[in-house]
């Protein structure tokens, strides 16, 4: 209950902050190497809390210049699409896009072959964003290669190879986070650093670390709207730790049926947070499937909680990965109230809850999941 009140307080505070923020005038100058004569450049951004706005301009000889006004400096998504396609009405959040920051000044974008090789510059935030993108790119490229290898191993049922790739991914993920953290700590006055912290640092399990990192940011950034919000989150977060009672929640299955966590009382239940678009989640799913097949009984079950937004993608992933247990989602992505209730900031994440409703373990991966289930169900 206290967590829900906190989330409501943060939401109300953000609305007040956004209303008081001064509007930002931004010019976007984009050059596209491969553009058709009828292509348009669209941008999508928040013009007020909970509302998205689309603006567009015709691309002429590979160049488009657009002026937009936003409530405050924010991340914006740009799209190159054909004219007269009803793009804005369809709100195609899954379309390939280039992300950049709208802020005071002239933003320069360059799109070569496609959105993946786009370059940003011209303003401080976009220079920082490009710098972070450059240091992370090798990890993303490696992730794509590993995904292909994992898919091939899965087709041939090469369990040893899949396990090896999972371990390699976990090592690579730690290395990537270390690189990102170094960037944040060496750019203490950049909004990019604070947004990375909000997106990545698990306050629930690492509240002391979050406070320490936050204190190293510049005073200007800590006192910004985003900084005040993050500070409130740190101070108000209650740890969902081992030994505490698991917060109850209710969500809808793909068929629209309501399922509550409370309905699992009397048995052990693994609450598994994941998403169809999450590569490490999909890598981990075979381990969860294996554990479910081995331990499913009147004493143990699994409840999947998806952070998807696309219902079709969610359903396809359930079928493809063979997830035979109940699945629920509010289809709100990272804004999911289900994830917020458990302060989930990264996935995969899971919580093992005992028959009395207490959390007995969390974030069990691979063999650790089976070992723990064997221990509690013996």
C-alpha cells in the first residue's frame, strides 16, 4: 500500500513539474543517405504527461529540417517513412527508429544505410548520447551474433552450446554494465547518466549503491526535475527482499482472464518477469521450462508477468518458447504497474514465494533455480 501511495505521489509531482517546466525550442537537421523522393521524416515526442505528438516534414534531396517545441529536454524518436501512409494515426511503436534528444539548439542527425548506423550531434545531450552509444555498440553487435548462435543451437537441441552461450551472455552483460557505469560516473552533469541510472540500477537490491552514485552527480542534475524524481524514488523505495511478504497483484491473461498472485497461496510459486523482446529472458526460458516440467505439482507453479506492449508478440513468444503456465500482462512495457509493485528495473527477474506468501529467493537463474526448488520441495 505504501508503495502504491509513493507511485501516486511521484506521478502527481511529475505532472506538477512538467506543467511548470519551460518549453524548449529545438531545430532538427537530419541528412539521410538513402531517401526516396516521397519519404517523410516523422518525430514522436511527449507534448504533455501521458500524451504523444507526431510532427513531420518532407525530405528534400536527402535532407529535412524541422522545428519542434517540447515541454522539457527529452528523448525523441525519428522515423523515415513513405508519405500518405497514415503513419501518425497508426502509432507504429515497433517501426525502426532513430532516437535522439530534443533540447535547445540545433540537433544534427545523420542516417547512412539505416537507423542502426545513425549519428547524433550538435547539442550537448546528443553528443553524450552518441558517446554512450559508441561504447555500447560492440556489446550489441556481439549480442546479435550470440542470438543467432543460440537460435541455431536450439534448433539442433544442443543443450551444452545453449548453456555455454547463456554463461557467455551473463559475463558480457556484466562487462557492458561496467562500461555504462563508468560512462555515467565520468559524465556527472549529463542527463544521459541519470537516465541510465534510473533505467539500470536496481534500487531494491542496491539502494546504498544507488544513493552513492546519485550523490556523485552534479548538484544541477540532482536538482533537475528528473533528479528530484529519482531522489524521491531512492528515499521511498521499500525493498522487496527475501523474508518479506510478497505484494499481491492481479493481471490479465492473453484471453482476458483475471489471475491474482493470492490465488497461488498454499503452494510455492515462481513469479517470473520477462518480455518477448528481451533477449536474455528468451535465453533463460528453456531453463524455466525445464524446471516447470520437473517440479510442476500441487506444491509448485509458475506465474509469468510480461513487460510487453505488443500483445501479438507476447502471445507468439509464449507459444514459441513453450511457456505452459499462466501468463499475465497489462501491456504497458516498463510503465507496468505489476513491475513497479516489485520495483523491477531489469529483466529477467523472478521471485520464489512460499505457501504463506513470503519471498524465499529471487533472481534464480539456470541450475540455481532447480537447486532451490529441489531444496524447498524435498
